[in-house]
C-alpha cells in the first residue's frame, strides 16, 4: 500500500497521520467484507500518556471528521484501538516514542464512498447517461460494458497506476496498428475473446463445419484463380495439394460456392507482413464446380509466432506465455442461401495444437497431411518431387427458410 505520513507534536502528545493510497477491504456493519476502489484508509496514531492521548484524540478526530466531511468525504467508522507500545521500526527511527511509549491508534474508514458517491451509485449514473441513446442494441452493449468494467475495477481494487498503465497499453496498440497489422485483433485473439465470440455465434452445432478465428492477416479481394491453380509462384521443397468439396448439412453438393484461402510462407510470414513477398502470394479465391469440388496447390504451412514486438507481445512475455500458432491454412467459404464459415485446416503434426496462443484449435479441424513419394505414384500436374495432400469437406448450414430441390 502506498502511503505518506504527517507528524504533529503539541502539549506532550505526538500525533501521526498515515494516509493509505490504495483501495482497501472495508468491513460493513454486518461483518461482510467489501472491496472498494479508490478509497483511502487514514490511520491516526497518538503518542503519549494514555489518559492524555485519549482526551486529545477525541478532540482531534472530531475536527478531522468534520473537516473531511466538508470536503465531501463521508466516514462510517471511527474506532480507537487498544493502547500498545511503539514497536514499529518506522516509529523508532522517526522518534515517535520520544514523549511516551503508549500509542492509541484511531482508524477512519470510508464507507464505500469516493468523494461522497457510493460506488454503485456512480455505476448507475454512468449507465443512466445512456438513456437517450436511440440505438437499443448499442445501449444494451454499453450498459453491460460499463457495469462489468466498474465491477472489474472494484473487484481488483484497481490502482491509479494500473489504470494509467492500461491507458498507455491501449495507446501503444493504436500507434502500432496499421492497414497491414491489427494489434487489437491480436489482443482479442490472445485473451480468448475472439474464440468466445465465435462460440457464442457459431457454437450451436447442426452438422456444419466448425468455425474458428479470422486472425489479423486476412486481406479481402484475393485474386480469383482456377481450380487446381497454385496460390504461389514457388512451391518450394514441400508442396501441398489441397482438395475438397462444399456440401450442405444433408450432403448435397453446393456449386459456385466461394472458397477464399490464405496462409503463411515457409519463412513463417504472411504476405502482408513481408515486403519481399508479392501482396497476392499464398492467397486466392476459387469457385466450386458443379459437384461442389475445389482444389489448389500451395506450400505446406509451418508453425509461426504471432507478431510479438508490440504491446500484445509484451503482455505475453510478462505473463509467461509463448506466441506460437500451429501450422494451418485459412479458409472462408460462402454460398448463396447458406451461412458463411471462417475456418482452418490444421496440420496434425504441429507441436502447438494443444497450446495455440489464440485458442483457435478445434479437434474437428485437425487433418493428416498425407505424404507422397513420386517413386511410388506420379505427382499431380504442376508438382515435382515429393508432395503432401489433404482432402477436406466443408459443410455449410442452409439459412433459415431456405430450401433446395
């Protein structure tokens, strides 16, 4: 607890006032503890002969309470403790016991009040300020945000230094965010909020392919490519053939669905992170054929760390967390009359499947990348040497009220 002390000496009595500068736990009259944010604990200790001290303390405390109440600070507890010897090191070093050894401490506790406003009343005032908001949903969301944010501050006894550190953290996030880097999505991802929102909106099941996080490296309007095309000019030493079908929840093929894909390169970077890559490298959009089929050639993705040179990376470091994601290919699949899905294909050999920094792994999205030897089977068109393949099925949920013959 941060604190400062003041000492006064008069007529044979020494008085020390110690002001606590951190929120404290206050006991209500019913004995239940209440954690209060931003409230001071002021301890007044009198030194001298006990009889003289008690008489002096009553007069001084009465004046203190009256003066502080004039400033709008209300006190619900004024209690004198038992007299005791001055044993604390600070007292000895400061000479508090020079005129006597008896101490009568008097503690003033604020009763859930900050400048005369009860914490709950302050929260209610902030919520009431939204009464004129014409957007009902916005009012609902902000009301819940205020209520939970205030509760967080009270529950943790948030200090002014911690509050300011949080402001600086968010400011730094704004500074580093750019069209090519979304630090706020990284924060949401690494705190599990992105996946929580995903679960709330897409966790009902129904047989559709499970969704996961979008991630901070998605770029809209990827180039259109023909089925079977490569999404990179350099397949390297570890090419991957991805093939699959898009179907509805009863197994019918969905023709002309859009399959939007992107991934990282073998240097662990996405094109938007790497000035040496073409902006369209390892990105592409495909239409499914009449059977709902699609295919493309790419490189086998690799495990990679999310950007850790900014505020989110610092948060991970100080909390003892790693920054790694398991290898995966991103897909967004959409079709008229069906719900869109944002999902991944995870490589089953990744070491980070159980500790994805953004909590994005779902078992149904993990696939075995099958390895192939050209000495045993001929490689597919456009691939030379050894390669891997993975075949997937994307299932889309029909929109409510939609039917197909």
